[in-house]
C-alpha cells in the first residue's frame, strides 16, 4: 500500500544535497510513502503513481520533531511550585520528591493514561519520536514499572534511577548509587535503551562527578547507551564526563566553560539544549551561538516534566531558541529534527529522504519559518497517513 503526499509548498528534507540550503528544502514537492517508510521524494510534477493520495493543500512538510529528552511517566503536578518560583523561590531540583511520592502512589493505568495523553499532545504539535525517562520511582520495582510503561509508547526509553537521591536515602548517596548500579540497573536494563544521570554538584539532591561516572560506567557495562543531565545549574563535571565516556548526548549545557565547549567540539556527543527549562525556571539561557560556532552538534528538546518545564511543545522550544539563544529559524528546525535524531543515534528519523521513516509533520503555512515567527500558534501537527 503506497501513498502519494502532494500539495507540499515546501518540503524540509534535512539533506542539503536534495534541496536548497542547510535544510535541503524543495518547493512544489511530493513524496511517496510505502508501509512505514519514504520510497520517493522529488518535484510534484515528476511524482509517480501510488495507491492513494493525500493533498496537504499548499502547506510545508517537515520531518516529525524528535524530542530526545522528556520525563513523561509521572502523576500529579507542581503548579504551586511554579507559582512560588515565579514569586522568587529558586529552582534546585528538590521538588522532584513531590512527584516521586505521587508517582509511587499511582496505579499502572493512571500512569499509562497520563503518559499516552502526553504522547498524543506531542503528536498534535508535530512530535513523532519521543524519548521517555524513568526517574520518579527511585526504587527497584517502581523504576522497572516506569520503563515497562514507557516501552509501550516508544523504543527510546531511558533508565534514570539516578535522577535524585530519594528521601529515604537522604545523606546516604553512596548506598543509593550502589542500589542504582546494582539491583535497580539489573531490573531496568531489559526495558531501557539508555541510562542517564542528573550530574549536578550544585544541587543537594543530585549526583557529583564520581557518582555520575559510577552510574554511567555500570550502564555501559549493561549494554545501555549513555546520556547525561549536565551543567544545568553550574559549570560542573557533567559535560566533560559525557564526552569522555562517549555519551550520545549531554543535556542542558546551560553553564559551560571554554574547556566544556572544546570537549563537545572535539567529540561525538550532541549538546541538547532545553530552553523551556530556562523559560520556566526564569534562568539564563544556554549560548547556542557559541556552540554552533565551535562546530558542536546541537539538538533541541522539551524536557517535558512536571517540575522545571511542563511544556510538550517543540514549536515553543524552536521559538525560544530563535528569540533567546541566537539560533536562526533554520538552525532551530534542524536541531529539533535532525539534531534530536543525532542525540538518539538514529539515522531513520529527523530527515525525509528515501529509506527514512514516514514521520511527517505538516505545518499550516507555506514555509517552516512561522514556527518561530508565530510563537504559541498551533500550526504544526503530525500527519497521519
Ligand atoms: Zn530532564
């Protein structure tokens, strides 16, 4: 069964050889989908026949957004904490314990229903691939449960037992790290593709460089890929540890030294920027321009979570990246699609060429540019074929 998608005013391929500019844009384009994959891309006038036809009516089509950083398995919300923060209470990660208590008390079906609703909310804004972390269970059974549920909605599941030290281990971080790297990892690894750690010596609730190294090394030995919450609140050791260990992504990258930037530029680790967090914690934004000019691969993601950033919208993050972080609209769109794919080490998403997954996002405008130009307007949605 093949489908011809036509009426595309502008197609973003992310293949500079297939079209114009760094996004490889094609005007007056069409593409053919067979099964789950793209089998033909080109000018509409040259399009081959297909079994069915979808006319998008002069809209732009982009690769679906790849949201490579999200925390979607949780219960409850922290609107009161947000309200306090907007009145001057600083963010230090301590409120995570509130979500842990609510999540532990929730049934599987409650967590599943909420998780699925968030994934649908994301699709409604153009996201077709999402990474989902555990990290609100923080004991062996609860973390494994979160990852089992996450696996129901995505292949990109991340074990984040080292999110914060849970209240029952207060003052006993070493014992908790032994639990995370031992029985918890053993129970979680079968349901996870990745392991992650909140490496943040500036937070009393998170993990220092030595603990983060122990967690990541154990995860790697268990066959998991590596990701790091790095340099969010201070210029800590997270970014250089991520590069040294060959992590796919260092996420946040808000406070970077010149050595951190040099390390990212010399390695393969993607810098994933999460500007919704700076928006929602009223913090200084990361300097995307500095990273791009150093040659670092940059991704954008939402960090959707109930505490520091409760947005599911990649278009919102694109608008912030352009307005607040010095990225051009094209750079931001690339970072939200191909950049996210790079951060997840995926070659089949984040682009639209022959062999790519048929993850299409349609945009109610003839160009990708209004993603940043019309912030807050619901223009993008995943196209169901
Ligand atoms: Zn996060």
